C-alpha cells in the first residue's frame, strides 16, 4: 500500500480541483460581504488573471460592496516597538470571515476586491514615506503552500504588480520552518515564539528600493516583525508592512492617521 499513497494523494488533489471548479461554475454565487445572490444586483466583474488564479475563479462580490471597499479609509498603526504597519481598514469580523474563505476555502477570486484594500494602504504608505517601494510578500512554508495550493500574500502582490505597477520580489524571503497557524494562537507571547526563526533571506541587497512587507491580516504583528528583523539583519532596508486589515491589538493605539479616498 505504501507505493500507492503518492498516486492516491495526486488523485485526491485532482478530484478536489475538479469539484472546486464545478462548484465555482454551477453553484449560485453570492456576495461575500452582503450575501446577495448574483443577478439580484450589479456584479463586480473579474479582474486581471495573474499566476495563481484559475480560469473558473470568480470575484464573489457585488459592485456595491466592491465600490464600498475602494472608498474605505486606510489606517496606520505603530507596533509597540515602533514598527509601522499600514492597513486597508481596521479588521472586523466580516473581513476575517472573507479572508478565511479566500485562504482556507479556495475562493481565490476574492483577491480582486481585497486588492482594493491593499491599494489604499499602499497609497497611504507611499504618501508617508515618499520613496520607491519593493513589495515582499510574507511566504508560506512549502508544506503549507502545497496543501493550500497558493500563497495568498504572493497572489495579492502579483495582482498589485499587474494592476498598479508595483515592484515585487517573491524570492528574497523564505519560510524555512513550518509553524502553527497564527490565527489559532491568541497569546501574543506564543505568537512571537511560533514565528521565531521561521524566516531567512536569500541573497544580498541588490536594490535601492525600500522594502515593504505584505501580508493579509496583522494582529499583534509577530509575523511581520520576525520577517523584518531577519531582513534588516541581512542589510535589507525595511520600512514597514502593508496589510488588508489591521487590528488594534499589539499596537500603540494612541497614534493613527488615515485618509478618505475620493469616491469613484
């Protein structure tokens, strides 16, 4: 039986892909934010197809909710050690639900509406720093990437490059140690220990651009701080991190700023 296991695993993965594709095509699509059925209101069309997106991936968002996301005010918070993080919005239960569907349930097309939040955060970061940025997405360990099928931060970075022309590098930073999911760990100390020694850099600085780390949600900041510390020690200039949603936990809530983008 041992010799059949690899083949069985491959067959199960192919079956999962086929079922996922059929579900995307035939199951009635609903808006991930408001729950409206497609056809009940105008729908947001799919965006650019970048590596990691499949032919059958859908956006899962109505036009009203997608427009709402593009108008949210981005925010800036400073972690307790002074590390700055820019977010597309303050994290709430709905954003956690949508990001979980994106990461864990294969709804990859949610990257299109979520990208609106990342663009807002980057617009605020760019206005603050006034420097050329190089986006470095937080990597997944190889084992988890194979299980999930994609790295959500890398997919987001690729879309930001395609839509807005941001420079990205997906090779500089590597996740060299498998870790537990940070979302399942509540204690800040355990979060820091979980990602300690989890990253390493490959190569030496070969760009004058300032590094901006990119992740989906930042709660205590343990992951982005661990990655930034490794990169800074290797000589890479890290200015901070950008994310979709930013929680007040672990941050100096006495300081914040935001801008309201002009309605489209």
